């Protein structure tokens, strides 16, 4: 399993729901995605970022990793702007507006529904990864000038 880079069209496609009857146990994919995410130093990774067209992502770290299957946002409270990056867009950092606090719902690996509320970094990661499942990359969430400036900074960084 390999990380998909920004030029790959799979990142711009909306994903299909995970069906436990048809698709089976998601754990083998989650385990492989976890290896990819940690290898690249990430805190979130969506299935399309490894070429899988399914509504599944992981987020977290070595201490707490959450797999979100068929995730959704139930409610968004407030807005906050902060800089974020993406494993598929190495060394590109963009100021993106996201919901400050979000109420979420997703299916867990045991096929049970989980509802909770997130804020801070985990709310940002959840929204970023959910965008991937909808074929939306963070480079489309900023203005043209902001994107061009960030791309110039990235070239200098290389």
C-alpha cells in the first residue's frame, strides 16, 4: 500500500460507503493504512490517499488511533482558521477555515455507531479527512493568492 500524491485523480473522487457485508472486515486495510500514516509522520489518513475508493479514514497517534467508517458531521459550531498540511501534498501548508467544534457520527470497526463531539486539532483532522472522502482536497479551500504563496514557500523549502 502506497501513499497517493497530489496529482493523482483518485483524490478528487467521491468515495463509496463501506458495506460490512460486501466489503468485509476493514481491519486489514486499517492496519496497512496505519503503517503508511506513521511511516510518513501523519495524524490522519483517508482511504483515497492510498488508492481505496471507500468512506474510511484513520486519525490519531501511537497512543490513540481511531478508525472512522462512513463518517459524517452532524453539527458544526463556530469557525476557526488555522494552518494545515496533508500527507499527499508534502511540505504544503495552507490556512484553512474549519468548524471549531463538530458533532460527529461514524461506524466503528465492530460495526457499531459512535457519536461524539470534537474540537481543536482532532476536529480539524476529522474535517480534513472527511473532505478527502468527498473528493475535496485542502488546496481548494483557500484563495488563489494564498495557494500561490504557499507553493512558492514549498519550492524554497525543497
